[in-house]
């Protein structure tokens, strides 16, 4: 694992956006896997600027997203499809047909089965970005998820629903109880992975991910076995790391 400890969030997202830019410059038809949540927003803002400045183009890029809430359709402002359109896709030169977010409505078991096949058909993921939950989850792979899992449906942890209630006017009852997510195996098959973490509330999860036992109790700990992972964090998120 490569660790990048930076002074603040804006330095973190600049470094992450540069990794994306390099990937797209070297392989214009890259397959990217994108994340939602508050952490990656600044990365997307930097990428939009790079497109505006003509440093990069998403013309031939394909994207997959990690996850989606069950029951929220693309028009729901808290759906991850809406988030991606709003925070990135509507502002860059990507072909929207080349952007995939697992649908949260319909036959989710079928949708899950087809999702990994679609990733394979696209040639696999070149670069994948992750946030991390305060419980160590990656995407919606909550503690206990098998490392060999493919895209699947699941019941969300109460801690995750509490963490995400801030997006639903603080009302946990509005947060969906279930979701669809790429599995841990779907994620670690990506050629290159970057994980971003900022803030004290992520420090415990970061420590367990980097220096803890590899255990399904901390889904992100599996990243220790991946050959090309960079964790980009601020001093607060790194504050529990010891020698
Ligand atoms: P956050 O979520 O970026 O909103 O902190 C991260 C996650 O739960 O994976």
C-alpha cells in the first residue's frame, strides 16, 4: 500500500484528480469506477476543471459506479445516479450511455448479476476510487461481507444509515434500509485503486485498514493484498497510524 498523507482536503483531491488525469491521458478509453459520498466531490470538481481546460477528455471513457440505494430512482436527489449526473457527468464531455450506476429499482438480483458481466465486457476496471465508512466499509460492503463477493444486494448497517442521514435532512427514517453494491471481489479486481479518507472520524477505520488484521470485520483491510493501492488522507485520518 502506498500512503499519501497531505495537509488538507484540497491537497488530497488535487492528488487524486492528477491520478485520474494521468490514467485518462495514458489510456483515453479507460474504464473507471467511481464513488459517491462527500469525500470524492472535490476530485470531481478538479476533473471538471481539467476538462474545461482541455487537459483531459472523457469522450472515450467508460464508468461504473460502486453502489446505489434500493428503491431510489434516478430522479431522486439522493440517488447515486442523480449525484453522479449532478456532480460530474453533466459537466464533462462523457457519453452518458457509457456511464453505469447499478439501478436501485427493478429486479436487483438480476441487475447485480449483470453488473459484473458488464464490467468484464468493458475489459475490467483500470482505476477505481473508494471512500471508507467509519465502520471500515468499502462501497456498501458492510463488516462481515465475504471477500469473494460479487455485486449483490444487502441490508445497510445502522451505523451507515446514521452516517448518511445527514444527506436526508438528518432524518434516519428517510435513509433506505437496503442497497445494491459491487462486491469486495468486484472491487479488488480493479487494476489500480485509490482510497480517500479525511477527518478524525475516519482515523480508526484507516488504522485498521492499513495496520490491522485482514478480516471481514474491516472490509477495507483486504486492500492490503492488492498490488496497486494508494491511500490518500489528511493528518486527521492518519492520526491513529503508528509505527
Ligand atoms: P463519505 O462516505 O465520503 O460521505 O464519508 C464514505 C463511505 O461511506 O464510503
